[in-house]
């Protein structure tokens, strides 16, 4: 027998001592058995591959040096210790459990095309048609295994290269080089899902999420415009990208709104969804425009060169936006209205908490409240800075009345109260992130429509509605998704109150309200921190 040297098959087939066809990136034998293909040893030493993992700033190394670090000893004991912390491979059973957890607990519960404005709604119908080796399936596995690891054993492991992520990145790069794959809806969805992964990484390391994959997804959609048939999925993903940019603006509230220029120029797109969340995004664009123009007015005030006509136009538009926000409530289905439940537990907001059908619906309401607070803050900012006589005359012109009443800072107290009453719904009585144990912990209380002390008519209306869930699903839905949404809204609220004009809203709050908000912010930071363990 002639010895042709060591096998060049993948590491998985070599360990199993079976023939490998050496297919790349994954061999057929591993695909057939749905195993994790371990990849191939390089024929010669190659330079490490660098890429923008913008969530963590990490650098992936070549397969030879992937488990090493310049600051780490390369002794066998050190290598063994590192592998014990972060296994080099994830078993097929882990991947299967992770994907199931992601699809059932995150991608499905609480979501529908009629309400939410995310990217996960079209995931099920698209991924069902995909091959296990497709770019979307590979990225889905990477995202799922990372979330699964955070819930199964809460720990901060984003600093370590995650093997499914390296495979997903490689598969996405291969798809972008293939004209046929590049034009598929599933490739765009895969790029957006990769951005979701990096958002998780950024959150775990307290860094700002970068836009590499989000901008890449937008480029794919623009590249296919005119040459690729428009589909409901592509229209929905365009709407999601707009939602991302508007949501980022709502959370950060920068004076510079250049990142939204592409949506200002696009105008209304009839192919995009027109549900309440999408309509709120369009109003959010108007608020961003008000913020941009307010910055220009403030510059004029600083130079004692206030443009009265521009001020009058701004005030008129601000009043119009606030009227649109009040009118938006009429678009909301009756089943979305929160139920104010008396609650004596310590986690309640001064004896009350609001219950919502889903986390997503609660979030849509809170975005609406933040929008109203932002408009109010900008109006109060002008009141504090502009000369009273000039402002009164300008507002009279803008509103066509001489008896216009200035906005009342106390108006913000009710909006702040409503946001605070949603926090017990998002967080329950949890104090720490305990991973999978939380899902089965009877000591954790989540206010819900199945509570025995709830009004029977309210419970019946919920159970007959489109958003109804079993108690088990409802708890899992809120436990998994609630804290991250709560953090988003507390961030937005604190940002509004800390900007110019926000201090006038703060004066209308009670001292114990401010203390309560601070306590909830610290609590939600613990619940969303992957390092925290019980």
C-alpha cells in the first residue's frame, strides 16, 4: 500500500476516521449528518485574517493561532486552561438547542407583521427554505449559540473568538462574492442578523455598536434595486433599517442628524409596512428634523441673530408633530392598551404597574412617550433661551391666536409616570441575571394577564385576542426580552431629562420618582450584564 501522507480531510471526518470529500467551507459528510465541520488545516502558514468585529474590536487570528493571545503564555497548561474556558467546538446538540431557543423565545413570541418593526418577523418563512449550509442558516447558528451560551451559563466570552461566528463571517463573505447569492433576500437578512450579533457583543462589553453589517445590508438592497424583483421581505427589511436609524436617534438624541438624511430624501415608500410602529418611525423623522433646526436656532440666539420667521415655522411644525403624536393613538388597536394593575409588591411603581400583551407592544408605547417628551423638551428649551416678548409674538403668529398657552413642564410628569409603570412589566421582581434557572424559578414574579387577582373581563379579553400567550410562554417571553427593552427606554428617558430643557421637566417630578428611576436603571444594568450571576 502506498502511503500518500496524512489525510487532508476536515478535522471532524479525520477524528471519526471516515472518508471526506474535502468540500469547502463544509464537507458533504458533515452537512449530511448535520455535524459541525471542523475545517481544514492550512497547507502553509498564512497571515492572520483581520476583520471588523465592530462590536468588540476583536481580531480573529489564523486557524493555527486562534487559541493564542500575545499576552498569554503559550505553555501547554495555559493552552489547556484557555480551551476549558471557551471550547474550540460546539457540539451539534448544543447548536440544535441554541437555534430552538432563539426561534421559540426570541424570534417568534410577541412578534407579528401587524405590530412590530424588527427583522425577525420574516425570518421563519425565509430560513425554512434554506439549506443548512446557507449564509442565513450559518449566521442564525452563530447568533443562537452566542445567546444560548449567555443564558445557559452567564459569562462574558465575547472577547474570545466564537467559532460559529468565524464560520458565519466566512460564509457571508463567500455569498457577497457570488452574484446569485448576493441578490437573495436571505443574504440581506443574514447581514442584518450579523449586525444583531455585533449589537449583542457591543452590549456585553459596553461599547457602541458599529454599522458595518447594517450599512452592508442597505447597500445590498440598493444594489438590487431595479435588477432584483422587489418582494414583501425586501420592503419589510428596508423599513427595518429605517426603524434602526430612527431608534438609534431616539436613544442617543444627537444634535447631528446626518445619519437620517437618506430617509429624509426617500420620503414615503408605499411598499413599506404602514403599521403603528412604522407610522411612529415617520413621526420620529419629523422630530429629528425639529432637533436639527433647533440647533440652528440656538446658534442664531447665541449670536443675537434670531430668525423670527424660522422660529415661527419651527414652533408651528412642533405643534403639528405633537398633534400627529396625539392622533397616532387612534391607530392603536384597543387590545394594545395597557392595563393598570394595582400591585403592592416592592417592585411596583408606587403601588401600580401596567401590563401589556407583549414586550414589543409595551416598547411601541414607550417610544411614543419618549417622542412626546422630546418635543416638549425642545419647546421648553426655546422658552428658557429665547426672549419672552419675541417668543410670545412669534408663537402668536405661528398659532394664529393671541391667547396661546406655553407648554406646561408638568405635562411631562404623566409621560414619565407611564414609562416607569412599564418597568415592573419588563423586569418583574428579578434582581440578577440567573440564566436558564430564571425561566423555571417560581420565586420570580412577572405581572401578567393570568394573575388570579386580575379582573375577569380583562383576562378574557386578552385570552381572546391575537396576542394571547400561555402563562409559560408569557413568562419566557418577558424574562428573555424584557430587560433589554427596559434599558433602551430608561436610556432614552435619562437622555431627554439631561439635555437642555429637560431640567424643566425634572422640576415637575417628585424626589422619590427620581430616586426610583435611578434604582431601576442600576437594576436593569445588572439584568442585562452577561457577567452577572446569582
